[in-house]
């Protein structure tokens, strides 16, 4: 409720409820109130002060003074002043309702909740207090309870746009997107000029993949309220998804002008600026967001729920992994600080040591990506091969928009749980009640993760793999599945988890298209070698491009082809990329930019002879797709902030000679390939069959994974590392601590 509406309510209620006052004080209060509602808070405050000097028991003057402090965002003063009003007029409901609003703004939702319950005991149909109560519950990550409170309020006032708007937002939090959309459309019909309705509507439409509708809603929110920082941030997020990074950056910057403490806007800059090659600004944004996120909840962050703050921080850590200029030590320390912070606030479940090392194990997979998503190309191949006599499979899905792949995974699970819209604690309780033995995270710090639920330790054994190239930073995450090429005994210092060495690689790959065959190397028809990149633009750091520049110089007839759909978003983006390439030393006359992607995107590899690697963020899906289409991608030395997935893939496919341990070796490998047309032809003909026997063998990978799960459980039952057979990376290197 706006301060103006609160003031009008004050006139309707409070003035009528006043006890006896002198005529002069009443006139002065009326004049002060008129100046107050006209926006002249200085004159109003002076009038209220004069009244209190003459009559320190005047509750209205205390209350209205509190509202002025509220308007000035002086929440501590506002709280004290309204408490003084209630001291002189105990139980005054309008005072209590406004105090609840102040407490919410001050970041005290639990106190606001208690106060609202007091009001509702006396006036169960007080819709304003029901609305405040719902807000208090929502900010304590209790969206289900908040929705029920708002449903009650809407039944009492079905045309109240504020209530409908809030209900729509809470339903969005709860993952009830279609109902949220319906409710918010009702709210818009009731009061089209309320910006918050369009803000919430845009958020729901974005989740439902209605991008154009979402854009229209957010545009309208900004048109109605140009000072609404959250609308600019949300539109920035939408534009980034729509491959318009320039527009996204502009919106994040507008949001920060309005709210310099916006963690979400700073994190958005951390994701979008690298696409534009503005790495230093990205680093500064990430670091500032980290500092703000580490502060305790206060008035400036009081409207942000705990779960949202945790998601923002996860997003920040994801950004840090992408950021050149940060060392792997820097990145790990940021992750570790996050882990310590979240675990210190949560009391974990207690578990007894396992008694039966050979029991049928309950495995729980947790992911936001049980849908058509790149991660599932590394999950589905082994998931369908599980031995259900030995392992009972539970899937915990954070997916907001299920599709046909969601249905396949659900069908192949022994139990399916939707976690979307549940609080982190509720998810943890569900997992604990399901008596999961080994809980597996598939997301790391990527969007939609449920790592805070792991902080509750709902399962006795917890592990992570697939979705993220770095540590989670959590001491309660026991293991991270890797292999001895991705990581080694020297990199264990950058993980809070113990690293498990999967014998045939840390993942297996499902090709998108088995019918499309590799084409001959394009150099045969072009007469020159095409060095290519299909990587995301934010992975093209200056250090990476500088290494490419030397490769181009050493192969003077080669051309560089960069293919990415986002390049079609604006001429400005293409110009900026050209500047990046030029500054790195690449001759622009030898560069081709392409943004028209065929329906079957794998066809783009027919135009590339050799794919170049990226760092600091390692290549993931791209190296597998490239090799599947017969295009070699030599692996750059692992000098980045994450695991070396490309080297791991090449090793397990059987191409260790394409793995470089230094920049000079990398350049040598690229040069040798460029000069050896016969080798390029041979690779086009052989790589696919090599992959089918190795990294595309889902059955073999599943047996490896199940053996690792069994070893984890045996260790939980009291066996030593050696007795359990658990292949820890530091143990394989002979660490003395591994005898226990």
C-alpha cells in the first residue's frame, strides 16, 4: 500500500476513532495532515512536533510522524514512533497495520507476521492485514502458506487488484504458473495502471516461455513506473535470454541507477558484459555483488527472500567461474565462503551409520533440467540403464516447464517429486522422508539449483556432478565425480568435496542426431584451413583470443569462422567483437562472422576443419558435438577456473595427442593438424565410431556409476577407503590419508 493510500485510510479511520482533543490541536493536526497528503512533509512534521510538545499523548501525531519517517525510509525511527502511538492508543488496528508495513520494509518479516496474527484475531476479515501477512510469509520462504492467506483475502475482496497481484506473485513462487497467469490477467483487467501487476505478469510469462508477452508486460510496467528498478532488472534478464545482450546491459545499468544495491542487476551484468567483451567491468560487478550479498539482511535487502538471496549468490558464483582475472584460488574461496555461510545457518539432519553395505540403495537425483537441456544429453544415456533391482531411483525435479523429455525421465524413475515452488527446507524434508541413501546434485551453481537443500543434509551421502566445473563450496557435499584427467591431486585443494575418479570419464554423451553424417573437411573444397568457434561469446576471453591470434599468424592462409546466433542481435555487438579480435591481434580480413544457424545446428561443423578451444571456462557440450561430427578440437592447457572437460573427452575418446600441456604445445598441435589434410580426413571418418565405443557408451558408464555409488555406501557403513574400493583422486596419487 502506498503512503498516500495509508494517509487516506488514516483520515477515514483514525480521525474518526480519536478520543477527545482540544480544538486547537485538532485544527493543527488537520492542517498538518493536509500538508502531509499534499507532499509537504517538512511542514507536516513541524506541525506534528508542535502538537506532541503540547500533548505528548496524542497518538495520531505520533503515528503520522512515523509515516513521515516511513516515507523517508527511516524504518527504525518509523517503528519507534508508531510504537509510541500504540502506547498511547493500545490495540489501534490501523496503527498496527501500518506498523506491519514498516516491519516488512525494515526486513523483519517474522515480527510483521506476529503483529498481523494479532490483528486478525480481532478482525479476521481485515484484507490489508491478510495482505501483509502473506508478504511476511513469502519473505520467509513459505509461499504455500502465503497463497492460502491470499486466497482467503481474495474471497473477501474478489476485485481487489492489490490482492490479485500479490496472489499471482505467490503462485509464481509456488510454481503454479498457469493459475498465476490467470490471476494476474484478472488483476490487470481490474487495474491496468498498476505497474506491479505488469511486473509480476512479465515474470510469469517469462517462465512460461512467452517472451514477447513478457516483454510487453515489462515495457508497460516501466512506462507506468520509470523508477521501478526491478522491472528494468527483469527486462534485462529477458533480453539476455532473447540474445540481446546490449539491451540487457542497458537495463541492468538503469536498475542500478535506481537501486545501487541490486544484487540481481549486478549479477546480470556479470553474465551479460562478458558477451560484449567487457570483462573488467564484469569482474567489478561480480565482486560488488558478492560484497552486498555477504551483508546481513537489512532494510535495503528486506524485500528479498532468503531463498532469492541464495539464488542470487549462486548466480554470482557461476559468473565468477566465467571471469578472467580471477584465479582458481579466488573462485574456490568465493565458493567456500558461500558454503560456510549457508551451512552455518542450517542445522543438518542426523543420520545413523549404514548397517547393510549391500542393500538396495535409494538414489535421488536433483535437477532443474529434467527437460530439453544440454545437461540431459549427459544424463539420459546412463539414466535409462540403471539396475532397478539394486538401485531405487528418485527424481527431484525443479523444472517449471516440463516437456517430452521430462515425461521420459519421469517414466523411468521409480519415484518422481516436483520441487518447483517448494522452499529449500521443504525439499530437504521431502528427501529425508523418502529415506534417500545417496543424493546427487546435477546442477552445481547453475540456474534453478537446489544446493541449499543439500545444506540440510537430508541424505547420509551427498554427491555432485555433470552440471558445473567447480566445487559447490559445501562441506556437506561429500563427493564430486570427476576423472583423473579433468582433475588431479594438485587440484583437490580447490574443492570442498572429495574427488572421485570415474574410470572411463566423468560423463557420457548422447548425440543429438545419429543420421547426419560427418562431411569431408571443408579445406578440400576451399583450399584453406578454417579454424572455427561455436562457443558462447562470453567464453572468448582476451587471453583465449590472443592464443588464437598466434595460431592464425602461424597458419597464414587459415581463416577464422565464428558462429553464434547472438551475433545477429545487433551490428553494435558484431562491431564490439571485431574490436576484441583486433585488440587480440587477429587480422579482421581473415575473420567471418555467422549467426544464421541451421535447424539442425550440427550442420555448422561441415564448415569447420579445426575447432579452437576456450578458457577460462572450459568447453563442455561443444567438444562432444564437434568430435561427433568428426571435427578435432585440440585442448588448450588448463589455466582456467574450472575443470578441463575437453582434455577429459579427448583422452577417453582415444585422442591424447590432441591434449596440450602448454600454449606452445597447443599451437604446435593446431599447426600439425592444419598441415595434415590426410589426418583431418581420417578423423572425420573415425571419431564417431571411437565415441560410440567410449564416451557414448551409456551402459558402461552406468555400471561405473553404480559401482561408485556402492563404494560410497560401503564407506558410509564403516569400511575404509581401501575396503570400499572408492577411487578417490588423491588416493590414486598415493596420499597418506587414504589408508583410513
